[in-house]
């Protein structure tokens, strides 16, 4: 979960603007009810873990807005006041296949001196908020990346175009021009995010009317647009592949600046399809909630006054209610509202759980052991004895991770998502090992060795089945090491007689000549081996690895249960 550290003095000053008094003890009592976990709350500092479903709380400024309505019951409203601006952006059609979503906003007249806020602290907070949003909404800048610029250093109108890798400009924190190719190879941000532009021979840049490059998304801004302690007018650009992530990111940065006294203005954008729209759209989103769902899940009926109070505490607005449906308005930046049940949760949090009534189970709750319980227990004991840490990854995956990058073929028909919201989650997985590779890729900055395993569900030919996979990254070892682990594992689960036979080359992610399959009582229960460095490179891993994957049903059929 993202963690933010907020100076209590900032919250005090932002609440004072609205005539509210900041009470640290009340904050410590009430904030956990909003869906947060407080690590530290004293007179100086608030260290707080924000749950992933509330990216709108990732800065001290947006958090203070939530505090006004949730703790102080102030009517903050779900609409974002936006004035019509005169800044224009045109997007070349060529961007459609490079980085198609381009959004922008202008925020003017921020006066930090009037609020008594230190400019350096503000700049640090702004940068920290950007990076938290890159993580929470942008998925490492892939779905959305944010750029914030000093508006007085650039000259509208702006244009987003594709340029070659030879194009030069002075990137942030540098004092001489670098080519885009050079940035991707040598600049720290280029090294970190170059993988987002792999395979492209042209790259997106945002230029002003003087052809000065102000941004090279999703990598880095131009140096001349750097926000300084004297900046009062801001231009925000957000680019990416996922519209909801981009729009929420744009609005939350604008909201942060508005909380500091800024005035938000729209930017007129003609996108790569030639469609002209203005952003940000400050109007709230109207949601319809079935009355029976709310009453059924909460256990009691809330009247209009209770609904108004509850939803206002969560930053929304009650519109109307009848016997069939309830209409509510929620902020457009509430990225987490995907289904009416999310509104039920907000109403329950806003109302409080103390008087929602009591109920008893309507069906017998007596349980019986699962038939595979003993096998699962023995597998977990064995894996933990081998020094493995259990993880649980998403069942959703994609063709690249499941098949192309690891050289496995699909088994039966693939269960695909009809309307995926991201290119990372387009199907239900058929293998567990790719998820472990992704996990180690995300943790490659940690020390070795790293040993993980997963007991999880896969979907093959539209039917669920269970599998076991483990993966070890270590500086030493090899096939002898992984074979020793397999032998120990088979001994632990009671396989007294088994065969280990070589696998053909390129049959999975294994290194040629360093992989084998396990046969028990004539059944192929799984395979293991060293991970091919060419496969590991696709997952940005450069350490020796070995692993295995087994079918639990074949294990159960081949090995008698000693219990």
C-alpha cells in the first residue's frame, strides 16, 4: 500500500482556510474508518498507509479535502470548479499507435505565502504526489504519466507529435541537450522507463508554439519548464493508454493545486482522431443504486437525511430516492467506483457500522474438510521447509506473459475477457510461473536469494484447476540445485517411486538441456529446470533462476494420501 507522510502543520493551515480547527486526536480516531492505516500521528507528522482503492488521498492537500467532509461534515461537493481557459493542444494522428491519450489542465494564481506554506515543502509534496499516482493509477507510468510545468516558461498553443530518436532537448536536471536515444540509454529516468517505449522508432514529445520541447512522455520533462519556488501558474499534461487512469491523475493533481488556492482552467484538446474536447471535466458522475441492494446489504433502510449525511461524508451528493433506485453524484476522480456495491460500501462507511442492525445466518454453516486438504497442507509444509515464501498473484494475465514470452502453448481454449480495461489483463491464466517471474521482476532491487511459491487456480478450456509453481533466484546453483529441491519435495509428499526424464528444447521457459519432467506411476505431474536467460530478460531479470510447475490433480491421482 502507498504510504504518505504529511506535515500536521499543512493540514492545520488548509483547514484554517475553511474556518475549521485541526484536532490531532480526532484525526487519529476517525481516519482509519475512511479506509486508511495510521502508522504515526502526533503533533508534527502524520504517517499513513492509503488503501489502493483510494488514490484520491495520496497527498496532504487532497487528504485535507476528505477530512473536511468526513470528520468536519463540511459540504465539499463532488464537483470540481473549472473555468474555461484559452490553452489549446493539437495531437498528431501518428500518436494513435504510440501514446494515444493526451490530457491537460491549467492551474493559476497559487499563493503559498498567503497560506504560510514553505515553497520547497510544496515542490517536494507535488513531486511525491506525482510518483504515488504513477504507482497507484499509472502502473509504473504505463497506463498514465504526469508532467507538471511552470506555465510562464512555455508559450501555447501546444502540439503533441512523434519525433525520431535523434531529436535533442535539455532534459530535467541537465544543463546540455541530449538526444532521445541518449536519454533512454543514459539518463536515470530513461534507464528506469525505457521499456515503456521498446519497439518504437518514433517517440512522443510535447512542444510549444516556439517548437521548444516541454515534455518527452512518459520519460521526463524539459529542464526549462521546471517548477520553482516562484511558480504560481502551472500546466499539467497527462499521457497514456488508459483514459480513466489519465483523467483521474489529471484531476487529482489539479485538485491538489486548487486546495492551495489555485484556479483551474480547461485546456482544449484535439486528439489523434480529430475529436475536440475540453479537460478537465469538473462535473460529477451520476450513479444509480438499486434500493433493494442497499437495504439488503446494510440490513436496514436509511432515510433521505441519513443518506445525505452518509454520502456527503464520502465527498458525494444525494440526489433522489424512490422505491426502486437511489441516485447519487460522486466525484469524477473517484477511480475506485466500478459497481453499485462500491456505493453501498461508501454509504456504510459514511453512516458508520455501529447501528446497521443484527442478523443471523440463513443457511447451515457447518463445514467439512476439502478432499484435497491433506495434500495442500503437505505441499505448504514442504515448500516452507525448503525456505519458500507463499504468494498469491492475480488470476488475470495476458498472452505475452502466459504464452509468447515463456514459450508455452495454450491448453485447450483460452478464457478471454470480453472488454478488458487494460492490455495487461486480457485473459484468465493457464500457468502460475509467469506470475512468479513478474513478482521477482518487481522485487529485483532486493537482495538474493529470493524463493517464492504459489498454490493457485488456473483456467484451462474454461474449467478451473489447481497448480503449484515455485521459483528461486540465487547467485549459485543450477540444475543440480533445482533437482535436489524436486527430490526433497517428492519425498515430503510421499512419492516413493518416480522418474525424471529430459524435456525437449524450447518446451517452456527452460534452458536447453537443463530441464526435465517428473513421471509418477506413468503420469506426467510437472516439469522443472533452469530458467533460460533469454526468457528472464523479457521480465527484466538478470540473475540465475530455477523453478518448477506441477498439476495438483495429477499429484493427487499419482500419490496416495498417507493420512
